[in-house]
C-alpha cells in the first residue's frame, strides 16, 4: 500500500522559486518512512519526475544542465521561518538530469528517532518534536501539536511543504491570519447512512476512470477505512423481550440490498473494514475498539487521527485522538490520498476546576458546556480542555463532552491523553504492551499530559473557565441542543414556550387551549394526553450510552421506581438502544436491566435509533389523539440533536436529557412538572413519591460501576464484532471490482455526477438571472435540507417509489436510500417542518415557482426551472447548514440546479460540502441580510465571477445585482486556494478523477 501512495491525487500546491531551479519541489512518498525498499523508492521517484516533466509548469521553466531537488534538512538550532526555508534550500543536492538511483531523503530525516522499550529493544521510530529544539512548540496547544506531527511526517515539499510545517510551529502568530494548511488524517470513519453514498461514489468514480481510459483500480482507499452499520435499525417493536430480534429482522428486510452493496464494497476496495449491523453505534465502537490513539505502521509511530462522515466523530477527541466530521465527498478524497486543506484553527482553552455536585451527571455538564461555548462562539475553532478539574472527569464523561462538539459549533472538543485515558484503554481491553507503547511515545513526543508534574504554560486564542460545582441538573429544548433549561425552571419555561410566538422557544398556544385534556382509548384502556405529555422516552445515542455512570444511573432510577410501585404509562413509547454489546453485559451483571424492562425500557437494538429519527411509528391511537387535537406532544431522549421534525413528526417538543432523567420523565408522563415541588407519582402505599426519592447518589452509581463494568466484557464483545451474524454472513455478493448497477433498484443507483465528463475542467461559473428557489431565516439545518427520517406519503419521493412498485410500508427512510440519487433529489428540502418565507408563514416542503406563481413541492419547482434552462439560488440567514455533516444537503441542491447559496453565515462542514459540489457559498456583509436589503425573493439574481479561476481569490468580494435595480456586495466563501481548484473542476470528485487519470498507467 505504501508504494502506491505516491500515485495519489494532489492539491495544486506546487511552489516554484523565480529562478530556473526547482528548489521547492520534492518527490512524494519517497520521504515516507513506510517505503519498503530503495528500488521501490526509485520507481516512485522516476514516476513522479516523469509526471512533472509533462506538466505546463515544467514546460514554462528554463531547464538548466543541473536541477536541484530539495530534501535532507539539517534541523538542530532551527527557529524562524527564514531558517527553516533556508535550511531546506541549502540542503538540496545536485542531481544529474538522468536521475541518481539513490532514494531521496525525507526533509525531516534528522529528527526520526528511535523509541526504546522499557525492557529493551524498540517500539519503532518516530518524528520527534523535541528534537526540533524550537521553544515555540512547547507553547502550542496539544491539538495543534498533532497537526504539526502530521505535517512533519508527511512533508514531501509537494503535498505538504516545509512552509506548511513552519506555519503550524508559528501557530501563535499565523492562526489569526486564516492561513491554509494541508492535513492528512491517519484513517477515515463511516456509518452506513453516509457510507453507502460514499461507496456509491467510489464505485461510480471507478466507472468514470474506465471511461476516460485510466485504471479504475486507482480508486482505492489508501488509509484504513472503518464503516459501522448503525443507522438503519428502527424502533418498530418496543416494550418486548423479543424487540432486538424483531427489529433486526425488519432492518434486514428493508436494507438487504444496501447491506449487500456494503459487503461488496468491503471486498472490492482494499483497506475497508465493515462492522455488521447489530454491533453498536459507530462512535462508541470507535471509542471502545477502533481508536488506536497511536499507530505503529511498519515501525513508524504517530498519533491516531480520523475524519468521519458523521459530525459526532468528535467523540473520539475524548480519547485524545484528533477527529472531526467532514462531508462524504471530503472523506472520499481523503481515502484516496488527497490532503485535506483546512484553515489553521484558533484554539479556545477551556479550563475546568472543582467537582460535580452529588446528583449532577455528565449530561448536565455537556449541556452546560454547549450553552457556554455557543455563546462564546467557537465555529471553525478547536476547543481544548485542561485544568485540575480534568481529574474529576472519567473518560466516558470527556467523550460525552467531545461528542457534542457539533452542537457547540467547534471543529473539535479535545482532551489530551493523560493517566485517565490510559486507565480507560486498559478497561476496554487494550493490551498492556499497547498501552505502554502509547504512553511511552506520547511522553517522548510531548503530547502527554501528566497532572502530577508542573504544567508548561500553553497559549490559547481565547479562554473560558467552568467550576464543575456550578453545574446543575438540566435538559435542553424544546427545539435546539443549546437551549439549556435548568431542571428547577423547567415547568415555568414550558409554560413560557406554550405562550411564546412560534419559534425556537415558542408554540403560540391560545390561552384557552393551554389546559385542554384529550381522552382516548389505548388498547381498551382509558388514556389521556395534554400539552407536554411525553409520548416518546428513549435512552439512545452514543453521547450517553457510552457512559456507564449514566446508564447504570438510569437502571437505579428504574429500580427505585419499581420498588415504590411507580409505572410508566403504557402509551408512552419507551426504548433502550445501547451503543455496544458491552452495555448489555454490565446492565445484566448489575441486575438492573430487569427493572428497566419493568418500566418498558427493553433493549430494542444496537444502533442510533431515536437520536437520528428512527423512532418508529407511534401507536395509531396515540398518533390520532395528537394529530386530531393539535397536541404539543413531547419526546425526551438522551441524544444530541432535537431539531424540530428530527425525532418524530408528531413530537413538536423534544428535550435532551440524561438517561436517568429520561426514565424520570417517562414515569412522570409529562415535561410540565416541577420536580422540586410536585410529586412524580403515587406509590403503592398511596403516598406521594418525589424526584428525590428516585434519584441515586454519586456513591451508589460509583459502587455499581465498580462492580459491574469489567475489562473482559469489552474483550469478549469486540473479539466477536467482525464475525457478524448469520443473516449478514448469508448475504451473497459478487467478487467483481466494478459494480453492476441495477437500473430498477430503488436503493442503489448510478449517480449522474460524471456524465459527459471530459479531461478538461469546465472552469468557474457565475450566476445569470437566477430565480430564488427558497428564502429562509436563521438556523436552517441539514435536517431541513436533506431529512434522514421517514418519507411522507404525499411527497415527490413517495410518488417515485410508488411508481416503481414500492409499498408505503417498505418506503424505509431517506437516510437508508442515500445510495439512490433519484430518491434523494426528491427528498431535498422535503422536511415537513420547513419554513420557507416565500410561503408567507405556511410550514412545509413547498415553494413558489416565481414565473408562474404556482405553489409546488420544492423538487417540482426546481425541475421547472431546470427544464426552462433557468438558474436558481437559495437565500438564507445565520448558521445555514448547521447540524449533521450530511453531504446530501449539498448533493441534493446541486442536482436541483441550485448554483449559489447567499447566507449570513454557514456551518463549517456544510459550507465545505457546497464547494465540493460546485455550489457557490456567499456571505452577506456584516449588518446586512435579506431583511435589511429588502429582498423579497421574487427578484432575479446575477452574481458576477471572473471567467478565469486565476482571477478569483479566497474570500474576495463579489457583486450581486437584481432585476429590480438593487445591488449589494457579498464575500465569496471559497476559503482556500484548493477550494478554488475544486470549483474550477466543478467539484472535488471531478478534480480527483482528472488528477488520477493524468498520472499514467492507462489501461
């Protein structure tokens, strides 16, 4: 694998001096420590030179008798940017034009250092940051040191240059300047909702390579790719001992075609591991099993790092592994060796002190942290946690905080490795030798925190501080994760929400309707609902199911409730979906699962379930009572997202809470309660039972954790994880490397991205006389743009499926059909809670077709524009594209013909995805927006961009004019030179294909 890495696509990062020498050019992969022989290295060297000789850049140079290729930097004493570059230049030897047969040295060979084992021998070699002898490194945040190590190790002066290394070393000065750096993550993580379209794209790219006369097998992952199937299971069956088996049978019946496709991909593509359905949730499996912390590849040690096609990939940051979410198209490029281009981030230092009070959970802490960081503003930044309070947080507590990085807006919420990390690695079954290697390496490279030693002062971009003693029990909702509500204020806040105008904190319920009671029959039993009645109570999501303290705490609440004679109402849909089989093992060992079962919290499956909207149908009687009487019903879940329409179409109020609180609210049956003052129910002795009677102490929880969570549970669970289950193992798949597309499939369909593609880039495009497809306010999420949940029976996607013989009961979800572009294009902007201002207050997935004034589904309106050859754009407010890292939220609009999105601000991943699909992201100037500019959305919009990519600069101003005579200036949000290259090619994937196709070895 190492030998093929030089043949990978490259961002346009060639940098030449003004003279005729090639002092800044160096060959890729020759510098890789994993190159296995000098003959391999020479072959790569010759191949690299031959490719360069054919480029326009070479032809434009005056070729001298001797050409200098830079390598072999002498590092001791280096300090400034000038000294780094000067040493790089001075070290460049003269090579004969016919090329020497000796392998070129790595630019940082001098700091490649042996790492001895404590008992003799060596673990391997590593690029030593201390050996650089640069005092600036000691002041760097730990998260930036990981970027630095990666840049040094991958430095070839081609994809990654010495200048890039210097930028990172000088982070204190360069980070405020929005400088661009390349980053090459160690691995890629996928889940099945995003993994299926990624594998579809890879399969389609192989076809495109073949059509262009190139080798399709160049489309192959060159870094480890782990895909966990966790997003497909739905809560069809709940409150049953047989729920796990029944739901898995439904899952395989619905998704057999998708699963077979993934199984084909695991054999057709090298370096790809697929963890089968029923194993757990991707981020918990990553935390407990997949996370390496330190890699040892062919004797070279380096920090683990990962990008994933799920925004909550950040959970691994709690383990000291740098990881974050990216769009599927970025992940695909990373798999294929493309360095990620990113802006060197600022780092917010978050100091923790003190200790959590008795009864306060990690969930309460993360909701508090989320609110603080949202208020501070951390979009595009790393957050790094430190301070004496770190010792009071378990690894699982840290992972809970890291998991919700997307909710507070940060790229990462990073916890450097310390003794707590090492203890967790041992608990989860990592071997003593592995843990010893991890500790030895990280200490040697100054990436380990030992709080028993004096702390070197680190510099941060800004600072926050939280005394853990200030955290109090809370929930978040009813529509956003960062709208934290103290538990003691919950009842008052709920009543305010009923009164407030419709919005993130309002439902606008008329005063005379506030106290109405809806009575109905539930399977022959009398039942009733009010505003705030809980109809879904779900212990779900890796955010919390990875944390034994809160899971066992939930069991203790259930136990106390059973002993006191309290019972969850039967019409509340209760469920428990652990993130791994380990949870089941410790709940059973503790004896607490039986009490959870008695309260209706039977295990329903091992996957994301309710957290991603796979909550399943409510009982028909409950659904009718809600719909027919306009009840504001509530869901309480231990998830990380509660955007309107995500959890369930009929729960307009959705609250995030810790697992013990989920059980407590299920027992209470309503969110309209003051737990401090009102009884939660009546016990079997006829006396009132209060919240405090159910709530376990920290000591009770710690005792059951100590006796119930054991290393052997992790070992036995993960030894069996890749063996699959009988249903998965029986799936039959072809052995071909090119996929045979079935034109009749409604799950897997060949996308049109590369139709009529040629070797010449199409070049940049402006927008001419475009119509406004949609006009939005603030906080339009990727759930609004490309919903993952159920397919509405009257939608364009439903019409498409019905026309192809798919029954309504087999529609499955949008997320499960992301391998079919026809369904997903029709599902774009199909969220039933979409608020499009062109509709003047009407809620739903429709818009106005401006030329005719017709009210149409968004898909139908977009197709009318396309058929007429008319461009379209989207107008939006702040935080456009927040939420999940969903590449279909960019692919869908591209297929609808959207050419640009003009917004007040963009969520980081979504903006990048728009660029990756060739859509222009534009930001209004500060203080300006749709309202201040008086834009109705009925105008026609023209966006002037130069016709040559060389004339466009990252972040430059562009003028937008309308047919009504209005004109305003926007900032074009191409943030790096690499993104401009993607735009020139019509997107990142065409860019990748053209670069690979040019690299010789044609078939």
